[in-house]
């Protein structure tokens, strides 16, 4: 895993297709992910981490998971301590 001072990023990304309905806004060094409340079943009290990783979908080998994490590039807080909390903004 990369140290907190160095970050390796995957060679390309697929625009985060696993979150339909979300909007992604990058301004300078801040990434805002706007997720409609219905996507998280209107739950508003939770913690989360930010992780970049290489995932692979498997549809042919029963001995491997359907979705596997094969390399972790970076963990935003440096560990998996779930330090981030939901921050609601006015529409």
C-alpha cells in the first residue's frame, strides 16, 4: 500500500460507474461526491473512508470472487478508521 505521502493512482478510471445518480465535482484538491438520499436509503448517520483500488469482475471462474480487490492504491486517511462523516448541504 502507498504511504500517506505518496499516492499511486490507477492508470485510468471508469468515472465511478458503481454509483448511479451520483454527481462528482472536482475543484482544486477537493472531490465532492453528491449522492441522492434515496441511493443510501435515506440513512444520514454513518462514517466512511475513501479508498482507490484495482477491482476485477469475474464471471467465469467459480474459484474466484465475482468482484475482487486485487490492489489498493491509496487510503485517504492512511488507515481504515472510518474518520469521515456525512456532511449535508442545502440544495
